[in-house]
């Protein structure tokens, strides 16, 4: 595989052509966008860009690349045509122009506060060399901190922190649908197939808030659907650590049958920069858009993704205090009988995912639509983890098999009175894990051979079921727009049964559950129950004219309880819990849905090339899940759901177009996210001192900025991220120093020289100054008694890309 990829890389390098992004042909004037699109509520007064003719100075002979234009206003979007640019078959503007409405819904819906979009060009710059991780593409957004030891964006070892919360309560949607599960399927689509990324980190409209959890926010990938013009796009990337990615996409254009179709495929791989092991990903996607009648339109998407990789090894907090010594620490390259579980081949992850989803849109009357959006996602994966230490180490294999079946039925109405109505019903059935149902242990011989030892977990867990009706109303009153809505969230938590594992032979979970001698733990049974919550939202926006506007918004968000670590921890420490009269039902009942009440206010200016959005936010989180070590139980660790936190702060988004050659963008966050009180224990012992402490892995200050400078056919883009100090624990004992990291990209546009629609060479450097720092801080879900896990950031990494579009 690698030889084929290297041969293809060499062949493409003989042709000095590439493309920064798969942008639609917009006419003689090639239009590009800033990496970050700050949302605009109303039409802006934008100066028209002057396009110099070829007879002018030499400097103007080639159209500069990466120079943004002012985005069209919402009134233009409603008309379905922006300066002659047609919407694509998905109702999304071609990637050279970014829609200003969030969630891909092109209606006169005012933007609720703390919602930002990353344009197609921004995804290209920020999405990482592999162009697979939508987390990385969101890194420029205020209050967002993306963490991973992987420089390419391939690894499953990663996290995103949004205003003090990790990704467990993050809703990850595709075209507004919560297709992906909680484990597996992190990156279903190549970012080359994503037109826009919408990030909600506060109040969320009811119709855009779908997800089994959204207390951390929502990240929605708006797909680049089939294009009306036929085209072929190919891209080849290569770099340090044997990184290699090949991507290709073919669009048929609009056929005589009213059909539009795209097909894409990719393969990517890289060695780990530390230790041994590698990561690889293969992907295939197809999208079909069919106009059946003038009132009926059907869109169907299917995607397949396969991932295999060895994870990076985390450091302990003590090791982070001597970072230069432990920076490259990883799993053993060769098997060591004295430390069996630390062999890299016994620590790996694999997953195979596919998903199918559709949109059937029927127009009842002008401005009135009924839309049905069914979806199905399946994940089949395994996680290998070395457990234990020394010569007694073992291998644990966790089988992860998920099914996610759901659908949304929605009415969308736009009335001449300036009223918009969205009403719908979302249903979903999600099979576990989490919590884990199937975990086996294997003994490791002194030669590295594996022998089945025992089952660690055998569980029968029913499906999670969601029933969620919602409505969102928006009304225009002259320059004032008011929106409000509510979603009723009913999460049906499953019945959980755990079984004694002694004597059960090796096999599949179904075989284990049918074993004649299988018996159930009487104290490890959890009854099914429903968690119900109303999730209202409200927003008001006033357009003052001249590019000035302001908004205020409120919204309530939901985070499901995390029972997985509780159950695994209980089974491993049954005796200690039973001695304290605590059973599994007690542990599960002690973690409840987290409820987040979010408030935000923003002032916006968007005119004459300048966009600036200062804002403030305030949030109250109840029933927050906190890991504690209970002194009354010999410091046995478990989660409690009695925490409450208060968050407040200020954010700034800004961008400025200095002309045809220079564009700057930046975001900044200053915040306080602290516990309201000490955390009570289940044993009734002394509470854990958490009052006033900053939430773990939450910096108080962040600053991110970049510029794009175009000179002749070159574009230079440095980007810097400054992240403040963080803590690895709720008691704020383990402090992690802040850091500043810079990346750099230079692109060379030679499309006109070769007579192609797009042709660009690109060279990039990740971590330009080779800074050593801690990137990711994560709790250990497999051992609650352990310290948090600390992952170092990647060292300096080089990447080259060539691509063409014709």
C-alpha cells in the first residue's frame, strides 16, 4: 500500500499543480473566503471587489488566492442567487461563497449568540494535513480548544474542549442529523466533502440542537453536495513520518434526468512520530440529488470509513514535570517480558463504519415544505489495551458494535408576514456501547503469545431510545427579529444486566450470553428509566443599520449521564462498594443528566471589509458529573452527578480585509469556569474541596489569529494559537503550563499557467518553532482511580500537497 502511495505521490509531483480547495467556478473573478466566517444577521454593505484585467500590471496577471470577499447578505441567500452564483443541489452555496445562515437552513432566521461558521477555505487551512478531523477545523473558534498528539488529524486520540466541557456531551451532526454514535465513527467524511462547519457553543435553536447530548454544544458538518457542473478533483498530500493521503472526487453535473451525483474516495496513512505503530484510514462516499417533480426533491448520501491505528501513550502528571525527558515516551517498540502490557502491538484501535441518510423534501406550497430525513449508522470496532503492569500485564479487547437508527420529520414554513415556523419530531434508537458490553482479557506469555484468560465484562444492555418533538418560531418586526422555541427531550435509558464471568469460555458476546452456566450479579442490575427535560430557547436581534447589530439569547442544553465508567468501575471493585452498602444502581442513580442554562449577548459590526463581534456569556450547569477519590473508601474513585458550575466570560471574533492582498482573522476568549461548591461523596465522608476551582482542562484565556498575504500567485498563511494554563484535576493540584504554537502554510496558484480550473502547490509546517507542550488532557475511563492522562503536542511536521480540478 505504501509503495503504491509513494509512487502516486512521485507521479503527481512531476506535475506542479494543486488546488487549495474544491471551489465551484464562479466566473472570471475567482472568489475566495476568509478561514472564519463570522455570522451576519442582515445584509451587509460590502464594497465590490475590483477585478483587474490581464492588460494591467504584471502583479495582477494571476488572480490572488486566499483573499476573502465580503460574504452575501441573508436577503441575497433567500433569493437563491448571490451575484449570479446558484445554490447547489443541497441548498448550499458553492465553497467559494459561504452562506451566512447557520445549520445549512437558508431562511431569515436570526443567529442566536455564540454561533460561528468556518468556511470551505478555512477548513482547508485549519483542518489539518489529512483533512479528516472536523475538530481541527473548528480550532479558530472562540472558547474552543482542540487537543491531540497527532499532527495530521488521523488519530482517534483527540479531544475538543468548548467553554470548559469536553466532547462527551458534544452533538456531532451531519447536515443537521445526529448520525454518529458516542464511540466509533468520529470522522465519517473527508473534509474535502464538507462545505461549511457550524459551531454552536451556547444557546441553540430547537431544530439545530438534535443530539443525545448538546451541553457542550453542536458541531454540524454541512456537506458539499453534488455540483451542477461536471468536474474532477484530485489531491495528493505527503509529509513527515511517512504521511500520505490520496483523495479524488468526481461530480457528474446536472444530467438530463434531473440527477446530480458525486463519488469520492481516499486513502491515508502515517507512522506515529513517537514510538512504533501507524494509523491508516480508507474512505468512500457517494451523494445523489434527484429532482423527481417540481415539488419533490430527494437527496441520498452514503459513506464508508475504515480506520486502524496505534494510539499515542499518555504521560502521568509527574512525567509532565520533566517534559524534555519524557516528550517522546511511548509504548515499547519490541516486546519486553518484564513489561508485557506496554508493547505497542497490544495497544491499537480499529473501526469500520458506514452510514446512509436521506432527505425527502416535498413542497406543499410556496415557502411551505415537509421534509423527512431518515438515517442509519453502523460501527464495528475493537479496542486493544494493555492492562496491568510488569510481568503480570494482560491484554484487554473491547468489542464495539453499534447501530444507530433514526429519523426526523419536519415542517418548514416561511410566510409573507415575516414569520418562519419550523416544527418537527426526532426519533432515534441507539445500541450500546457505551456502556461496554463485551470485554475480554488475555494472558501474555514471555514470548508474547496470547491465551484467553477470562471475560472482564459480560453485559446485556437494551437500546437507548430518544423521542423529541420541537418547534421554533421566528418573527420579523422591522429591524427587530425575535425567535423562540422549545424541544422536549425524552431519553429512554436502558435496562442493564451484568453477569459473573468466571468459567465462561472465549467467544462472541452472544455465545457468552447463551452459556448454560452464566449467572447474573444480583447487585449489578440497573432498571430502565426515562430522563425528560424541556429545552427552551429565545433570541432577539436588532439591526441598527450601517453594519451594526446586537443580539441577546438564552437556551437550555442537555447532557446525558455517563454510566460506562461507573459500571466498569463497580464490577472491578464490587467488594469495596458492597462493604460501603453501595450497589451499581446507587452509582448510576447518582449521575443524572447535566442541565446547562446559557445566556449570551453580542454586538456586531460588519461593513467595509471589517467584521468584529465582541460578546459576553454566562452559564449555569447543574448535575455536573465529577470524578472523585473517596477518602472513606480508601480513595476509591467514582463519578458523582451533584456538581454545579458557573461560567462567564468575554469573547471576540474579528476579521479585516486590507485589500486584494492581505486578510487577517482572530479570536480571543477570557473566561471563568468554576465549581460552585465542594463535592459530596456517596459514603457520607468529608466533601472533596472543589469550591471556586477552575474546571479541569479549561484555560482561562485563549488567543488565536492568522493572516493570509497574497503576492503574485503565492499566498502565505501563518496561524498562531496561545492557550493559557490548565489543571488536570478538579482540586486544581495538577497545573499544566500554557503554550503558544505557530503553523505556517504557503500556497502557489498556477491554474492559469496550466489552463486548468484549479491548480495549486502547497507546503505547510505544523508547530513551526518545534515547541514542547501538553496538548490533550483526558480522564482515564478504564481506571477511575488513576490520574488524568496527559498527551504531548506533536513536534515540527512538514507537509506538501498537490492537487488539480478540471
